[in-house]
C-alpha cells in the first residue's frame, strides 16, 4: 500500500528533524507532504515543492500518518498523530510537579516515538495512566546525519549555542560577550556560533558583529555539520547540549539549572578560558559520565532512527487499536488550534485513525 505522510511543523528548527524522515519515506516510495502552521516554518520550507499551503489543503490531502515536531496537532485531520519531538528533554526548568514540560500530555497524540530509555520510561508510565496512546522507542530522526561518528583531528574549535529564553540564555550576558570577544582576538580558540531562531534580532546582530578570523556566526538550523566541526561546546540550557554530547565531546555549561556530572559547569565569564582548556583535555571520569548519560538518552548510533519511526508508525496504523481509550474532550486546546489555523469545524478524531476499508 502507498501510505500518505504529513510532516507537521511550526518553526524552522524542525526542518532538520523532518528532512531525514522525508528521505526515508521517499526511499520507500510513499507520499509525503509538509505543512507549517506558523510563518517561520513556512518560510523555511520555501525550497521544497511538496508543501501544503493552507489547512484546507491538509484536510483534503487526508494523510494516513502525521509526524509532528510540535507540541500539538489539529485533531480534525485524518491520520494517526505521531509525536516525533522537536528536541531532547533539555531539563531547563522543572514544573511545580517536579516533572518536565517534555512529558506534558496534551491529548493530541496517538503515538509517541521516544528517543531513548530516559524518556521512554516516563512515557511508558504515562501510557499506563492515560491509556489513550501508545509509546514506541525509536530514537530521534534529527541526529541520524550525525552517525557514524568520525574522529577528527584535535583542534581548538568551540561551538557556542544558546537558548532563546532570556533568563536562561548566555547570549544576553554582557560579561560573557566581552570575554568571548577578548578570546576571539587572541587566536587561542576558534569560535563558531549559532543562536535559536526565536532569538531577538538585536541579540543576533550583537554577536554577528564579532565575525572575524577566529569567530564565525552561522545563521542556520542545520547544526550537525557544526557539531562535527567543533571540538567542544559552550552552551547554557539549550537542548543542543544533548545532541552534541552524542559525539562524546565535552560541553562547558554556563549557569545550567542542574549540576549534571557530564557537564563542565561555569557561572562567571572569567572562568571560561580555563573551562575551555579543561574541556579540550577531558578527564577519564568526565568521558565516562558522558558515555553513561548518552546510553540512557539515545542508545542508537546507527543513523537509522528515521527508519524505526516509519516502521513504528506504519505498524501502529495497521494494528487493532480498539484497546485504546478515547481522548479527553480537550475543548480549550482544540479551540486554540482552530483559532490559530482560522479553521473551525466540529469534526474531531478522538480515537486513533484507522485506514478506510476500501484501502485495506
């Protein structure tokens, strides 16, 4: 059977998540379309020819499987709704319940394609509690291009990555800015930098102004080539930390919320030079801690997570799903997504989608 897939996004940073999935879908001869419910994501899709321009086109496309790199998805379109995640659990800040927003169940998804044991274990608990979705561990499509890991010659390239939330972001700290500016003029390190697409333009321009022989600002969401180029990372609480660590390369964290033993922690700009040198010559204990962490985070190093996602979604689509309970009414969230898309309908798939009989 020729299945119809929809990759549903909101922001440009979801493209590197969807691209490996699109490649896998096409390699199997299935149909695949993209849709973004926000302008940022839609603009980023401008080089693709398989983009649905509006929600009416999405409804008429009638997908069998919706791969979602957002926190929500329209309940009124066809297809099983599979959460493929827009990032790792960055552990930026716990909620009052001491759980993380990564694990918030919003009542839209039929299937969660989890990234590794650390997330699968919690989603499995939630699966038993709610009984209206299924959880399958697949690994994460975004990091497929990272593998196989290839050793590079040792250098002194520092990749700087930052989140967009001001109180958590190193990019807003002027002392950090001045120290990186100083270090970039000494030639001791080679800096490459990216900022989150949501970062305000004044912050972006401030850091872009440092462009020089030893500092390069990259305006991109395709981070894997930069991960491979860098020897170490300097970051705050961004989930890029987890992606970078999969290479077993050290990360210097600035004012991280949690004192993780797989990170080198700093809290003042004057500590950075020493911390960078420590990261470039990591201890055996640090490397061991990183190895333990990534085995729990994402124990897949074959670059085939996209293949596992497609296998999981097709299998789930074709299985008997009558054991799953109906989803909650979720009226407020359903209204919000209808308002966002300016598409109001009473239609809602509150149980997992099944293929029409004529397609069997």
